[in-house]
C-alpha cells in the first residue's frame, strides 16, 4: 500500500502479533527467525527495499546480520547502448546472482529504459535521481531544487525501490577535497558540488531533507545515502572530506529512522587493504549499524581492465568486517560502458567475494555448496 513505509508496517504488525510477507520471505531465505528480522528492520539495522508500485517478486534483506548482498549497476549512456542491451544486462546480472540492480541510464531514453527494467526485474531496482535531473536542463544554473525533487517523486511513482541521494555532501565539505589527487570522482557528488558553487547555496537535499523523507515515506522508497566524496584513488582514502561527509550521513540516518524511512549508507570506492576494517567499523559506530553498501572497495589503482578482481579482494574483506552489500565492479570500471560479458564477470567476482565473507561469518548453510563439491571431488 502506497503511503505506509516498511518500518511503519513492521511496527503495526508487531503490535498486532503478526509478520509481514516481505519479512517472512527474507527470514525464510536467510534461515533466520522471522521475528529477529522484523526487529532488525524496525531498528534500522536491516532494510528491505520494496516499493509497492514495483513490488519485486523476491524481497531482499540488506544488513550485517544477513548474507552479504551484491548490486549490479546497469544503464545506458546518452551516446551508447540500447534498451535491448540493458534488458540483456539485467537478465545476465540476475542470472549470475545479483540481489539488486541499479539503473544509471542517462539521455532521452532513460525513462523508457527504467520503465522496462522495472517491468522485467524480479529484484529491487535502484537509481540516482540527480542524473536525470541534470539531463533535464541545459546548464546547472537552470537546475532548481524543485526540479531535483520532481525527479525524485517521478522515479518513486515509477516504482523505484531505492535511491542514492548525496544528501550528506555539504558546502563546507567541498574545500576539504582541494588537496586530493583526484578531487570528487562521484558523478552525483560532482554535480551537487558544482551546483552549490554556482548558486552559492547549501545542498538542497540536505537543506530540505524533510521534503525528501516525505516522498520516500509516501512511496516506501529506501534511501541509500550516497558518498559524494568517496575516494577515487588510494591516496585520497580515509581523508577529512570522506569522514566529514560520513558524520553528516550519520545525522541523516537518525532523521530517517525518526521519520520511518529505511536507510542504508554508501561507502568508499578505493581503499588500501589495511584501512578497510577501520572504515567498516567507523561507519557502524557513527551510523548506528545502518546497512553499509560499498563500491568494491578497489584495493590497488594500477589494474584497469582487471578491477573486478581488485574490487573482489576488497569486497571480501569489507564484507567480513561488516559491509552488508557490495556494489560490483566490472572489468570496464575505469575504461568505458560495460557490455553483457562485463556484467557477468563483475557479478561473478562480487558473488565470490560475498560468498567468502558469508563462510567466514558462518551464515546458515553458507558452506553447503563448498562441502558438496568437496564430497564430489573425493568420489
């Protein structure tokens, strides 16, 4: 039912002594007690992205207490790929084990592609609304807060289950990036930093966060609080800019929970192996154990074309130390738009990393396939 958030439904269900179908489905899939899952959702430690307009057939729980999930980014660019290509990527991603997909399409076909992806996806679908908001104007000077929020609500009405919103990036944080090697590498973060400089104003998503919460609560959209200042190389990892944004995100997590809106936190992209555990622990402590959704992390910078491997190494460590969902990285990460084969390679690498972490965490039945193949090899 549109108008009631997942957290509100869990609280009502608890008072009535029952469990919602989404919680039961997640608990059955995870091999956990349904009441434990419900309590974690109500507390904000687990999210179940599930916009009732889309109503994905396979509810997915994301949280540190659950199996590690993986996301696959797909989507065209304004210059490359067609609808048929993106549907093929969607089917490939799900076939090889993606738990969610994000449609990052841009250009005039973005709406049509998103609609079709939502029609064909049995798993939750995420987006980054600022991309489409920027597509609708000729120049950033024409991009108003109202236009940003219009796109958020438009995509929510289409049925998007979760959205990356870079609400934690504030004007005061931008100068902290001046001494970085690569500055701001997040596209969404760069758009908002440029917007604040052009207009001389605070980030509208931070300034009008209650407006964002109202839309998300009405459509039951899960917020993925984006890391607009994520490090784009090892030299920029764990710096003042990254952690200043994380502290603001922690504040926003509390506001999400107070408003009954599900929220997860996005994490760094390039991180040396020896800093991964600290980053995972810091997010957990600052953000009240909100699910942590990380890109990789990529653990070396000198392997373009092989970054599905560098990200899998970092992803396995991140998940072992508390990350709840890994965003896959394809071999094309730093080279171009991925094709179907790149999507397959990226999903497989991330799935291996997630599986390795689940075994380390002794998740229910996580090692069953490994033991079965060992038995078969002995025979």
